[in-house]
C-alpha cells in the first residue's frame, strides 16, 4: 500500500517536472511573423503634434509620426519605417519579445537600417505597451485623419 502511494506520488512529481520543461521550451521557441493579436494599426494619441502610428502585418512593422495638413485641419501618416522578417517569442500572458531587421522607407535612410532590433511588448485588446521608453498605443485615433496631401511624396 505504501509502495503504491509512493509510486503515484513519484509519477505526479515527474509529470509536473515534465510540464515545466515543456512550458519553458515553448517560451524559448521563436515563431515566424507576429502574434495575431498584434496585427492591426495602433495609434499614439499624444498632445499637439506628438501623434504616431504603428502597423503590424504578418511579417513586418511600419510606423512613424503624423503630419498636419493646414488646409483640411487633419493629420496624415508620414512614410513608415520599421522591422521586416519579424519573429517573436511568447513570454507570458500577452507579453512578447519581437525581433526583426530595421528598414527605411523608399528614398530615405533611418539610423540603424539593416541592423537587428529586439524589444518586448505587452498587448491587450485595446492597448499596446512597449517595455522601454516608448509611448502606449491604442486601437483608435482620437484625432481626425486624412490621406497625405498630393505631391508630398
């Protein structure tokens, strides 16, 4: 009887240790692309001209500030730059580590173009929070937007 309980206890401990190793292995796995919950355009609704956007697709991010069109009194997206060949690790409940190669918009060069960049991000249904120094982003712009004025680029 005691041997049976000991064996059951040993089996439970071994199973639990195996599940911990599996969870750790899953967290260390890099997945191609971006998490589905991240794929959309997110907006930073800052004060004054401090407004920005970031768009995540399956394999790329693109973002920049908004410009202001005096004629229509609306904001328009400036050409985006970001990361390509994205991949991610799931670190916990809606927390991800993303990495990719930085690229520039056509006709310009941004600092660190061609270099790998890695950062952590937390995603909820309505908010996007970067772990170091970036502003929080939401799903909706609180300001009026328009297409870029003709002839701008």
